[in-house]
């Protein structure tokens, strides 16, 4: 990433996406607590995850969300 990209707030793609297994998820919401910047909850408490490739600055939060899920319903996948 160039210095100009950092100044302008541009972020490089990470090569990873955050995936969810909707059958395994029970809507506990721990993922959203661990990664509130990238994961929201719908009105029933189920996570709304970003579509597509994560920005490299979001991978750390996504990893925390994966570890926080008590049902192991989230994972990071290479694009």
C-alpha cells in the first residue's frame, strides 16, 4: 500500500471473505460483540456479515468474530 493510499484511507483487499453457516448459527451475537465494525445483527439477533472480499484492515476483527462464535458457524475463506 502506498503512502497516498494510507492518507486517503484506501485499504488493500485481504484475499479473504467472512462466511457464515446459517444452519449452525443460533443468533447468540457474540460475533457482533467481537467485531462490531464489520458485523451487524438483524432484528432476531442473527449476524449480517459483509459480502465479498474483506479489506485487510478488517481481517483482525473477522478473526476475533470467528473465535468468539460458540457454534463455530463463522470462518474465514480464501477468495
